[in-house]
């Protein structure tokens, strides 16, 4: 059972909903300790005074801002807390934007938001339903662990999700930072057509449950092999870069290989979802993709009927 890492309230308009913040993800990376080679001696880190060499207790450490030339401004954590007392306990939604308009580059880490008490479930649920049906995300600011964050609050599967976002100044401009960006070159012959065919042949549904950390699994196998005295298996080296003159041929062979792939044959024509098992939010998302008009005014059963009618194979009559 996860524990709340922050508590406060969501503010939107004049509505305030007390909530708790929970981490929605966890780190499953294999972690190692450090040892001195040839010994069983652990390597440890200490906070030491660089002048005296003495270890300094954590409570005696303050923050220092470098002014240059060896000069610093020292700041206590309490002073940082005092300059944002309100925001340290509130998530202030400043605007609502279309969720699809947020570039994934800006997403940082995901959290769940839950009402602190059952009595706050009604305004919490109302906000979640409003964002689900409008496909909007609330852009908010809040302070956590002494740092201000900008975040997108959105409707998840029965829970509000808060995604911390990068600030604009955190995102680099590739045209300014990268020296090896290729100039735009026109495809030769049917190269673009073949590249699109390859993309189409590899198209599949988004199924995150099938995506595992294969490197992490190999690390665990390496540990097990060493523990059992077995010889570790070495992975194949990376493929050689494709020569420009062979690009069309490589694309053609890739398409042909995908056509014969069992996985491709299986996913070439994905099964249509059972509409009766979908939630209202999922039906609304399908209705939006099918450009069904007036969908925001439809209840769940009406949405299901409209989607069933508008899907390929059904009548193209749109709901009004």
C-alpha cells in the first residue's frame, strides 16, 4: 500500500478540494553497493567539512548560493518555506488546456491525487468527470519538497492524475544545441513511400503491459549466472549503419519481413473493442476520434450507440 507523500488542496475557481498526493510509479532498477576491488569493504560517502575534514551532522548543513569569486549567500530551509507558505499546501489550477496539445517532452513524473476524506468525493469526482468529458488538463502550480512545480492535472482511470511538467526554460532547442542535425533532404524515388509502408506494417495497439525492461532482466540473469557459477551469455553487437545507397533495398526487405512476421499477421487487423465493456471516458475518446458531434451532451448508453453507428461497418449517421 503506497503512502501519501504530500497533502494539501486543489483549487479551481472558488472550489477547494482537500487531496493527498501518491507516487504512481516506482523504480525497479537493479541497485548495487560499492566495494573496494579485491576486498569485502563497503565504500561509503560522508558529508565532511572540506577545511577541517570533520563529518558534519545533517541538521548543521545549510544551503549556499554561489555568487562567484568564492562568495556565497547562505539560506536556511525554513526561510525557503516561509516565502511560499500558501503554495506549499495548495495545487492552484490556473487554466485548462486540451490534453492532446501538451507535448510529451514536457511530462516529468506521474502521481495520483485522492480526496483526503470521503465527504470530498463529490467535488473531486465532478472535476474528474468534467476533464474526462472535455479532454482537458488543468495546468497548476504547487510547491513540494522546497521546489515549485508546474503540473498537468488530468482524469485517469477512476482517479485524478497529476503529471509534473518541465518549465519552458528547462527544454532545449535542438536547432541551437545539436551540431549534427541533418538538413532537409528530399527522398529519392520511392523511399518515402516504402518508409511509410514499413511504419504501417509495424503498426500495433499501445499495450504497455507487454513492454518490459529487457536490460534489467539481463542484469538479473547475469547476477544469477555469477551466483550459480555459470558462464554469462553475451549479447549480439549493434547492427551496422545502413549505407545511403542501400536505403531503399533495406526498407523493401524490412517491409517484406514484416509481412511474413506472425506478430504482424496477428496485429494487422486488431479486434474491435467490446463497446459494452468500455467506460464513459473511453467511449468519449472514441467519439472524439470519430468526430461525433454533440458528444458532450450524451450519456454513456447514448455514446455507445453513437460510436457503434459511426464506426466503420456501421451507419455513418452522426449524433446531433
